[in-house]
C-alpha cells in the first residue's frame, strides 16, 4: 500500500526531527521553512525542499505545520503563498504548534470553506523527543479525520491523545505549558535564593528533587541552570508567548491565571535582557544578577 504524500511546514527545533522520522517511515515528504537553509539538510533524507508553503502542500494529502505562534501559523496557511490555497478538497491540515484556541477556530473555518479537513495536534516533548520520534500529540479533531491521519502521526510519536473536537488540543497544550512555565520560574527563584544562602547547593537540590517539590521539569531545569550552557530544548521567547496565550484563553473562560501573570514577568525580563533565543532555563540568569 502506497504511503500518503505529506508536507511539513516549519523545520526548526522540532520540525527537523519530525521530518526525519517521517522519511524514516517512508512517507514522501515536501518541506518548507521560512529560512530555506534550515530545511536544506533534509534533502539528504529524500525530502523535497519547497520555496513556499503552497508549493510544499501541492499534491499532499496531509499537511502539517510547526509554527512559533499565531502570526506564523496564519502566514503559513493563509499568507500570499499559503498552504491552504494549494490543498485539495478532502486533504487534511494539521497545525502542531502551540497556538491560541481562538486562532484554531478561525483556521478551522477557513479550511472547511475550502473543503479541507482540519486538526489541531500540538505536541509535548522537546528536541530529543522530536528526534527520537517520541512526541505526544494532543489532538482536537473528529474521529474520522484523526484515523485518516493516524499513520502519519504515529511515525513521529509515542502517544496520540484524542481530546475531543477541533480546538481541544490547543487548549490542553496551553494548560500544560502554563503549569510548566510557572514551575520553571519558581525554580529559578528558588535556585537564586539557594545560591545566595549558606546552603550547600548540591545537597539542597538533591533533597528538593527527591522530595514533594520534585518533578521531571524540576530535575531537567536544575541540570541546565547549573550547567549554564542553555542549549535550546525550548526557546525562552516561546514560553513567554505561551504564558500570554494561556492567560488570554483562561480569561475567555472567566479564569484569572494570577501565577501565570507573575511568572511571565520573569520571562519578559529575560527576553528583554537578550535571552529570548536561548533555552527557557536561562530565565535564572536575570535573578543571578546583582541588580535582580
């Protein structure tokens, strides 16, 4: 049985690993990235490098995007050379970025108007999971659309969680990232406090990681913050964006995310200080400063 023709829009930190796993699984693949040079290494896998989203999407039965935010998603799908304009009726558009539920709703309407099926399927995991094909997809879609796309998602994932109709994935992803962001910010404050105290840092962290406060993200952040290398697993500027989107989405449900607002002030300060393109763990550096 022949494999579905797939297009992937966005080959950055996450998208490049996703593309390589699609090719390993044997899917014919076209890729597009705003900065073409970042997509060109994928040619060695047999992927076709497109000059526009529309060119990548032409002839594909499934088109995935991995945008940074709503604006990038809008440009990929609906821009002057957007993918949606080149998609055939009955094909499937899947947005895998962390975007707002409001934009997902708009994109769904645009896709339906052209006879294109739509899913939101944001991922959890970072670059190592994308490279290993061990992402988790949080899916908002009707069951039939998900089943049609399942073989493609399975090539990149360890788990596919169907949450309900379109928009459900985007909503839970923002809740997830809100909780992660609060933990990163609070741990950055705790570590700065420890480092200015007479406590032995290693001993204190060993206790905290193994106690009630410990969590997977706590353990990962402690290693990165101590190493101070900040190799990108999750861009700090994207966490700042996710925390803003989370507050907006929660407000639509008449919920105020007080902890998100406080935590995001740290990410905003870190971005203003030049850490936006580094890993989100670098937020601790603004607290280590004597002027913090």
